[in-house]
């Protein structure tokens, strides 16, 4: 299957990045869903709008910071040639942009979680109820984001007999004329399925207080295995695993521990009220 790159398009004389547009659509749809569910549950949707806006700041910085960490070799190079950059500020800026120019989903997720957690604690919100409502919105947003990745050409898949062949990827010329598995679309589909599952659990009030951990557990499994289908190798590797796979293992373990703890806590609570 042939695929023509669609990283940008022109609108009213402006060049619009397709990935950015899909991300904005994802944020908009995710926000509508979360606010609607918050209102149905009897919460002030304005509280959730503020949480989402503040968390987006954490998402932005967290994603770029983790991306920079995966480019550690360039960080070493930057400071190894510090004397050169001291005399050329703009060279330093260009190098810094190269290091921090991309974004990693897990970094954004962790950054958003930290900011959202701090704000909810400061406002004394019920963290379990709020996180339950927010949980389905994350894979819903990610569904649109991964479509943006596919259109933009990033996060591409391994060479495969099934997939798409790109011809004009100017950002990553090495990808051109090689048929690759559409891993971005696979992850997008799995995120959409995960959204519907979490939305159903929220609607039926199942796994109350555990939906966010359920999301983290589920996505960590998805991400760990679809990383084997990724063809881009600049994300950092350790012991044969990518940065995202290592983070997936950590999140998976933490989610399991949290769910077991909450299960025991609920059982103890029920026994004391018998």
C-alpha cells in the first residue's frame, strides 16, 4: 500500500502541522467527554476544565523532558562542546531544540499526572472519583494523537510485508521507499477499544476508584508489546528494551500493587461494617 506523507496542510495561507491538529481535536473531544461525564456524576465541570488545562502544561513539559533524556548522547555532546556554544548562542539554541524538539507520550502522561495530582490535593478533591472520570479520556485523546503520528510519519513501524510505503518523508528520509507496518494505527485502534471499555466501566460504576490504575495497567501492556513493532530506534534502549518498555514494566508493577492494595483495603472496610 502506498502512502503519501501528510505532515502539514495549508489553511488560509498558514501551514498547519497535521499532528498538532489531530492532537487539538483529541483534546477537544476528550474535554467534552470528561465534562459531560462530570456533570452526569454531579460534579462542577469547570473543575475538570481547570484540571485538564493545568495538566496539559505538565503534559507539554513532561513529554519534551523525557524525549531529551532519550537523546542523552546529544546532551553529552552539547556540554562537551560547551566552549563552542558559549560564543555562539544561536548554535546552542539550535542544539537544544534538537535535543528537546520531540515528545514522548509517557513523559507527557507522567507530567500531566503529577500536575493533576498536586492540584487535586491542594483543592481537596476526591482523587478517586476525579481520576475515574478522567481515565477514559486519556485513551480517547491518544486515539487521535496516534492518527496524527501516522499522518505525520513519526513513530513508524518495522519493515513488513504488510503496511504502507512512504515516498516523501523529508523529516526522516531513511524511512522512504520501505514498506512498514502501520503500528500507529494499531495503537490508535487499541486505545479506542480501551476507551470504550473504561467508559463502560465508568457508566456502570464498576471498579470505582480503580479506573485510572486499570487504564495504566492496560496501556502499559499495549505499549510494551507494540514497541516490538516500532521501527524508530532513537528512543533509547537498555538491556534490549526501549525506554517506553522499561517505563511500561514499572507502571505495570505499580498498577498491580495499587489494585491489590485497594482490593485489600475495600475488603477490610466491608468486614468492619458487617
